[in-house]
């Protein structure tokens, strides 16, 4: 069970009535991500408050009316997933930093510099975010924020989002290992030839194009045939 001094308030408001519980902030965040948590570790006390700071308990009748149950686990789950967490400044800073790293990874994977045909390094993306003073929301999904931020980055960076179709022919002696490796990517089509060679058609984000080509080249010692079908389209 989380100690009271380490707990934060999770709050749900319904018809101007507040329902508050004291929770472990890290486990609460895990629950918000639909992950299993130990409720005995999550909750500081098995109580629902109308004002947790003052220790004022919410009425049992109102709890039953709003949540339809007196099961503290079900109540806590709804409060945490549908309500808000009152995180400390340091907790919010840590979550924002983690979210920023996720966003940068997504951008590096899906975008590239059209002037060099190579992905932007993560440090360059991070510097651009700082220059633009981009606001990172610690609770909003990274994918959604990345899509929005990409548009802003175009103000300060040459950046393009494109998916490449790549056709690959792998000699028979490397085909088995190549087949397993290629399924790390989006394989649209795969055909085994009568001589044991493998032909595959893939679609990859711009930021992974060079990585894929490098991997297949190393695996086949440069013997694979690689063709980018929509380059310059």
C-alpha cells in the first residue's frame, strides 16, 4: 500500500460532486494505460472522499448513485481512468520528458530530410521542439501529438513524411533468415521462387528506409537486389 505522503489525489467530478481517492501516481498511470495493477498497492486508503485534503468522506448513497457499486476497485478504476490525477510538478516533468522521447522516436521513424534523403537525428528534432516552444501533453497519446507537431516542425526544418514501397529479391542461401527479418516491417507481398530465392514487397516509413536497406545488405553481404518503387514520385 502506497504511503499517504507519497500518494496523489485522483479526482472525478459528476454533477458538481467531487469523488477523490489517494493513489500511487505511477500505478495510476499504468491503470490509465489499461494495464493490470495491484489495487492494494495502488490505494493509500480504501475510502472515497469529497475532499481528500480535509479527510471529508463522500456519502455512501451518492457513491452508489454515481458509480452503481460500492466496490472500491471498480470505483477507483473509474475515477482514475475517467477523471484527473493531481500530480506533483516533478511527476509531471518526468512524464512530459518521457512523452517527449516517445514523440521524437515516432518523428524520426516516420519523417526524413528531403534535402539529404536521410532521417533527422533525434537531437535535431529535440532542438527544433525547444526552438518552437512546443507544448508536450503528458497524458495525450504520443502518436496524436507527433502528427500535430510534424506540421509545426516544417516551420524550422526541411521535413517530409512519406512511405516508400521497396521491392527486394533475396538469394536462396539468405532467404530463410531474410523472411524472418523482413516481418519486422510492413510486408505487403512475399513470394518464394522455384530456385529458393525470395521476392518481397514492403512499405516502410521514410525514417526506416535506410535502416531496412542496410539490414538486408548486411544479411546478404550485398547480394540482395533492392529497388525503391516510388522514389521521386
